[in-house]
């Protein structure tokens, strides 16, 4: 890799002059600028951002720690985070913790050692006490963190409420809610509480089952769903806590000879692209993934610049009606 | 952020001694080590990897440039790349080019300025001539690049062959191949040629249609598929060049009153997780995504260390039979 020295030697100027051209500092004649630029091009010179980061004490890098990259919700979130960061001139280092506490810790240390501007960390089950006082802003998304800088969530409570009301309006009398992993308290838990409240108020029978962590990690809910439907064969409506669960529920119901939406109606959660490519397509609660990503990036950059930021931001959800209801 | 100097002051030792403890260099007494470690913990000190990278001229970072993060194929590939890189002590900077030439160029420059060990770049339509001689190893995946360091592909030709044979064995007489974007020559083009050859040899009617770039970028093939099926209403088998297309094809066929697999059989490509969550689930050509990711990372690291690497690596595919055939 060509250095500043090589460029200076190539065009017969001093390193100081070349550096001035590069940083656009002070007066530089048109002739000098052209000479330097020609030499840079010839030698394929690229400014060393590592050196620049060290002297400026800022890397324009955001660490992003997710429990799963290939889960469609996280894939869409990462895509939006990268987009939002890139627009602000930031790059992202992507870390996949696989929901493991020791991996999250290792990645947080790595991010810290690499002097990232901050870390955006997602729903996962890990205590972050070790990072109190690490001076790196930590923005959480859909995750409680007592000591984090700021949290971004969607309106989970409203989501559960909308799902219950919609299923009741469509005539369901006996509704099952399949909730996510419930080992750790998470903002998503509010979906279940508001769902139950609406059902109770309407006098509709409801029950709740939670998936376990193994199933969540494999993304394969088939056995779990067969078991659940065997035990709850009388249901006529399901509120699933992700579109991924809803998609697999359509498969299992079809195999059991129950028609969707005629016999059982389904509402999912997230509104990731799989909700629109299943047959039938999935009615779901739309999470504002793009806006959540943009908010997380904005808050992180503001916090890293020492600005005061909102401790908690809740973004609205809405229902998107498709074919499963 | 605490510095080495702060740690030295805290434990009453010299910066040199603290640095020796940190780098495990020379003799250090147990007592000294414990003192230094206690001070580091107290001050929440993290070694500065930026400074270390600058002095070692190596960042242990890999740039990954994809055209789409949220496309399930790329989401699974990124997940496997992150995993393979992490096992080797490397981190990844993720870049989403949206298939745009100017974005790819910008990201390649950014990676180069940030002194990454190398770049892994995916199928996309951009000339990389500017980067000949940039001294960064560039590993391409499913993409031709004359001047890149190395290319990793799956056996696309065998994939097309397996798909055609399978549909013919299942009794199809009139097969449509929906190929990907064909603006630029890509290794994936070989799927179509071998597919046609097998059909010709078996005396089976076949025709080919290509999706366009807009449809690929939106991931919404619905209108395109309606149009295609209207023009080709007599087909009884489809070989789709991605599982994403296959999933949407099930939707459109169902709406047109044609049953899958009774009236029309479908074979997809990729074997990403959506192939197993649709109703019916999709018979598909399995790309060895994990192995391709591991190979790309290994070749990149070897090349960055100056080792001689294979110019082209082709990994095997296989057919996974599910319900659409």
C-alpha cells in the first residue's frame, strides 16, 4: 500500500504539502493540487483511516450486536441500520452473539477496544453490568437495560391490543397467543398483557403458550406447533409473536386439515417480508423497523457527541390486513 | 476512556511495565501482574485496537459488500461469513451496495482506507477495474471478476442439470425456467444452459424468461409472475432461480386456481430457510452457503498473509426434495 511519503516522492513535493492537499488545509495552488492528485492516482494511494481515527479519537464506526443475523426480523433491521449509518458517514461492525451471554460480552469488549462510537444491541438475555461506566454509548432495541444510554422499542402493548381486537372483530371466540421466549423480561412481553386484557374485556376465551429458547434459535417451530395444536384443538384464532411462527403455523394447520382463514385465523407480528410471501399471506402487526433503525443510529451518534438523548423512545405499530384473517 | 498512562498512574508503575503486562512480553512478577490487572479493572481500561492496528499494519477486519442484506440468501451468507470470520479472530464491516456501481466503489474505497485485510464481494454488476493493483485481496462469491484475487462459486451447471432431471422424472413435459437478472454475465447463468441441455436431450418442451433488475431489487415478483403465467399457461413445471421466486410462484398459482404440485411442480434454488416454511414447502437446489462462506474467509485470510490461493473454487450442490414436486 502506497504511503504519503511515496506520493510525495512521486510528485517531488514534501510530505507536508501532500498532507495539506489531502486535508484541504491552507493555500494550495491549482498546479500543486493536480500534481498531488495525479501521483495519488498513479500509486493507487488511499488515505489511512486507521491513523486518522487514532489522531481524531473517533472511528465513525458503530458496533451492532444481534442474536441472529439470518432471522428475517434481524436481517431487515441490520439492512436498515446499515443504510441509516451509511447516510451519516458511519460504517457498521456486525456481531452475531447467537444469544449467548459470553459472546455478547466478548463482542462488547471487541467494540470497546476498537473504539467504536457506540454499540446498538438487540433483544437478548444478557446482563450488561460490566459495561456500566465503559463510556461507550449503548443503545438497546427491544430490550430492557437499566444502565444503557437509551432504549428504542415499538409500541408492543398497542400491538397486542390491535391483534386481539382484530381477531375478535373477525369472529374468533377462542384465541391462542404464542409468545416468544420468556426467560428474560423484555418489552415484547407487553404484547401478551394487552392481548389478554382486550380478550377479557370482550369476554373471549384465551390462553397463552410460550416457545422455548431452543426452538427460537433453530427457527424451527414445527414440533412445538404440532404439540401445541394437539393440546388446543378447539381454537379458532392465533396471535403469533412473529411472522416466522405464523408461517410455520400455516404449514402445520394445513397438514392437520384445518383451513386458514376459514377454520383458524392468524395474526403475526413484525411485518417482515415473509408475511407477504406465504400462501395465504399473513395479517400482521407492522413494526416500524426502518424508523426504529434510524432512531437508534441518530441517538447513538448524538450520545457519542455528548448530546443529551431520550432515555426511551417508543415508536407506533399498525395492523396490516392480509389473507390469514 | 482510560489510557495506558492512567493505568500506570493508578498502580504506581511505569507505562513500559504496564505495556509489558498487556502484551505478555518479558519477565513480569505475579505481584506486578496482579497490580496492573486490578488497576485495569478499576479504570475499565480496554486496549486500543486502533493504535495496535496502526503499528501492526493489520486490522483483522474483513469488508463484506453485498447487494442486499435482507434478501434471505444474503442474510444467511452474512451470518455464515460472520461466524467463519469470528472463529479466526476477524470482525466484519458490512456494506450494502444496493447493487449500485457507485456505492460499491465508495465502499471499496472505504474498506481500503480502513486497511481491511481484504474484501469479500458478491454477485453484482460492477466493474472493479479501479481496484486492480490496490493490494487488497478481493474474493468474489458467485461473480465473475477477471482481476480479483479469487472466486468462490457453487456448481451452478450441476444445479440446473439436477433441477431439469428431477422435474422430468416427476413427469413434467413442458417446463419453464425463470432465471435471475441477466444484465451482466454471472456464474449463475450456467444454471440455464445445463437445464436447457437436459431438457433438449430428453425431448421435453422448455422455455426461459428472465426477471428484470427492478423486480429483483424490490423482491416483489407478483406482477411479473402473473404476466409470465398468462403467457405460459400450458406449463406443468417451473425451475425458479431462487426460493424467493418459488415462494411467490406458489402464491400466484394458488390465486390462479392451479394446484402445486398436482398441476404445476416447482424446483427452487438456494435452499434458504423460506424453502421450508412455505405451504407447500419447496423442493430446491441446495447451495452450500456455509461452506462457501468458510472458503471465502479462509482464502481471504491466506491471501492477505501472502499465501498462494486457488483462483477459482467450485463447491457442490444437491437437490432437497420437499412438497412442491
